[in-house]
């Protein structure tokens, strides 16, 4: 520790923090403004007490942000979906080099903001940067709950604003053309279900025969299949569990599928040749080929689902109905399809 005189009424206070992982000595420096050295000495003792207490609590678990990230990843791995963990790990891997050397016991908002600002020079999309901000915030909040860092370190740091864009979807005419073209392809039935029911891809692939009633003409969505591991899992949310009434042609196609020679090998409706549930990539590739054949612009597989929501709202179905149909909360549906809801009619005002 030392207190050194600088210019008039200012002092440099240094506090020894110990050695880093490479054996290099580390110090904390602060410029303190006071007329008397006794005041600077008092501030030096306060700093030493505060910093050493923080060092003591953090050393037991993690010393720098890099170590904190490792602890966080180990902690969350049990209890979340493998695909979610993979996403988090991939995002934090990109952020880590920017912040991993920052010491927890001296970590402050300005340090974090300075490092994150470097992302702006990497020609990344605003949404990607926003995700990086969010994942680091998640890590630091986890650390704050364990008294490893100060709370609310990123509350005042604004993430990039994202310009909302309306994703292209198939309207009624496009949908009819898509389905007509798809009839000539092997995976017409799962694509038809995606385009008409609004099911998520994993929900279609996760369909089982015991959840389909071909006599009454409906299917129940209660399970899904992970896109990477192809493991079965519960639906995304409680709202995702729902019943969808089916049109006659879809019922007939499902009946034919069930009566096929391979239908009794597994309870899954759609299977790959390896005996596992159908791969997502198969439907992705088929969708792309069909859109090109029909001279329709390419859209994401998930945008077939958004097309269902848009068509239903255009036909006058209520927000509550569409939310239930898609397996969402009304708030989520309103956020996604708000543009379709913001319409008016002056004749209704006039009565």
C-alpha cells in the first residue's frame, strides 16, 4: 500500500491485491482528491478493507470473469435443454475473450461497457451483439446472487437497438401453390402439417400415433423432438400443449401413412431409415426445393408457422384463438403479429 502526492489536492492510492495466475503482482490504483494526507490515508484503509474482503469471497470460487464464466456454465448445464446450453455456450465463447481477464473484485460498469463497445467494430448484426450483451448480463447476475460481483453491473448499459423487420410468409395464394407443388415430393405430409397446423418443426417430428385420433380427426401436441440430438422432450411451454382439428385430406394422408408397411415399427409418425425420428434437415432441404420449384421466394421453415398465424388473423380470427392454435400466450402472439392487429374501420366508430 502507498499514498503518493500528485498535483495540488490529489493523491494516488495503490493497494496490493496479490499475484495473478502467472505470478505477476497486481495493484489497484485510485486517484483521491483531498487537501490533507491524513484524509488520503483514511481512504487507503477503506479501500484496503473493501478490496481484501471482495478478494476473499471471490477467491473461494472465481477470481476473474473467465473463471466466473466456467463456474456459470457448469452450474447451468444440469436443468436446461441441451440445445439451450449449446446456444449459451456458443454465445459466451464469443464474448469471453473481451472480458475474461477482468478481476471480479474490481469489476465495474465502465470496464464492462468499454470492452463490449469493441463488438461494434466487428461488423456484427445488431441482434447478434444484443444476444452477447444478454448472455454476459446473465453470467454477471448469476455471480451477483453468489456475492462474487457487485449487483446490477449492466443495468445502465444499453444494448444495441434492433430495427424490427417483417419476415416474409406465405399468403393464402402462395400457400395453395406451395402445397400443390409439394404433393410430388416424399415429405409432403410433414410439410403439409407444418404449413396448415402451425406446429413447430420439432412438434411435427415428435408426433406419435397414440396422440392422433383419425376417427375424430384431431391431433394432440404434447411432445417435441430436439433438432440436434433428436431426443424426445416436453413441449416448449405449457401453452404449447394443444389440440388441432384436421381437414379431411390430412386425415386421409395420415391414415394412409399409418397403414403403410413401416408404420408399426415405432409410435413416431415420421421416421428416418436409421429408426430414429426424422431429421430437421430433411424437411429444411425439401422446403427449399419446393419453394424454388413453385417460383416462390425462400423463407425459413419456421416461417410456415408464422404464415398460419398471419392467414388466421387476416381472416378475422381472434388473438386468443390464434394464440391457442399456435400454442403461444396471447402476449407472445400480439408481439409477433402486432402489425396485423393494428387496423381500424371508421364505419365501426360511426355505428
